[in-house]
C-alpha cells in the first residue's frame, strides 16, 4: 500500500484538507515518544543539567529532581534536520535562514512557524508553529542518571604535567567539569501536531526518526534513539509529558526502578499509561500501536529511502499561505 493511501484510509478524518489551515479545526495527532540516550549527553541552559523538582508518580507522592529535556532544543534540532532534507532536494530557497529571514513558504516555515521579525520588512506577521511540544522528563531521578566529568588539556607529553622554565614538571589545571546524563537514560516525550496535512505529518515524523544527536557538544556526544511507542489522533490534546512520566514510574516495580531501566518494561508501562488516559478522554480518538504503527513507520521509512517516488511530490504540491491569500 502506498503511503498516501495508508494515511487517507487510517488518518483521513484527522488531517486538515489540502488548503492551508487559517483557523483551528480541532484535529490533533500526538506522537508518544520514548527517547533513550545512547551516549553521554549534556542538556543544559546556563549552568549544569536542567532539573525540576516534581512528585515521582501519581500514586507515589515522594518528591525528587528529574532531568529536563528542553522542548525548544529538541524541536530546534529536529527542525534543522528537516531543513537539511529540504535543501538536499531543492525544496527550500537559499535565502530562507532559520536565524535570519524566513521565506514563509517552505515546508519548514509552514509547519514549525516563524516570528514576524524573522520575515524582515516584507512580513505581514508571524506564523505560529503547529508542532506543539513541552519539556520531556527523565523517568528516573536526576541523582541516578547524572554524573560529572572533568575535561583535561593534555600536554604534548600526553600527560597532565609539563616542564616549567626550570625544567621541573608541573601539573596543569583541568579546563572544566561538565555534568552529563548517563547513557541508557529514558525520557518520556510527546509532540502533538495540530491541523496538519498528510505531507506535513510525514515530514515531522521523518524529522523525529532521522534525528540522532541532541544537546550540547553534539559533535562528540548526545546520541539519542527516538522510539515511537504510539500515535494518537484525536479532537483535543489527551496527554502531558509529566503525567505520562509519573504513570510510567508507578507502573514499574520498585525493584526495577534503577539505572539502566529495562526497555521492554518501560515501553509496556508507557503504552499502558497512554491507554489509561485515553479511557477517560472526553472526545473522539484513534490509537495506533503494534502492527498498524509498524506499518506506518515502515511506509514513512521507505518514503525517505526513495523520496523521488512519492515524498518529494507530496511536499511540492503542498499549498501554502499564498494560495489562501490569492
């Protein structure tokens, strides 16, 4: 089955029509993610790892600091990955610059939005992002999944000592110390797409699947695997990252709450938590897991492997703001 056919058959009611969505139409597609570090990673703002004191569970009311995976930094990295794809296939203007003047016409601008100032003098206003996100939280407390590493500058002798003017060996000082998140740390995350069209959904999903490095010093660390546990189409937002994280904690046996967590147990707990929340969701929804989710991800992967077959045309044929204004 072709990707477009699968999307229309299974998610058609929750996509906006092919015109650009000017007014909200209450169509949401939530991507439930389990992010797992595969190397050391540094998630920080100014100093140290970003943490927040919260209750560990819904039932377990003990308080502890959890590491925060910033929504802004996660989305920014995925957005740049998408722009790489657009640039590779000549689907974005050279003048469109994420830190300068945005074109307001490419897939990236239409989905992730831009501020009015980013459009320069020709801007009639900004465009809000239709990728809704929030901070992700580590399942385990920060005390279990963080450590500090000292950065040294070795001399030409490949040691921390070097001779002074008198020929005596002296110890060099360390350059800095960085707090980092340990490998095999799990974060529960969520990205919700509002009023998107099929091509936009595939584009954002592809950005998530194709992005592998996050955080500071990403050229040498920050490898992360994004595992999509479920996709939920609904008429309102059913989840929050913190609520899902707390429910996962409650579902893990106390003896299993130590680093590193068991992948299978965490995925099962996350999916069960999502299903429990949906049972009380005051509205219409569709849950995609297991075989149906696997089929979708396979089709998206194939679309990116051979973009000229279907994906590039889907993006090229997308109607933008100009079509609405015209």
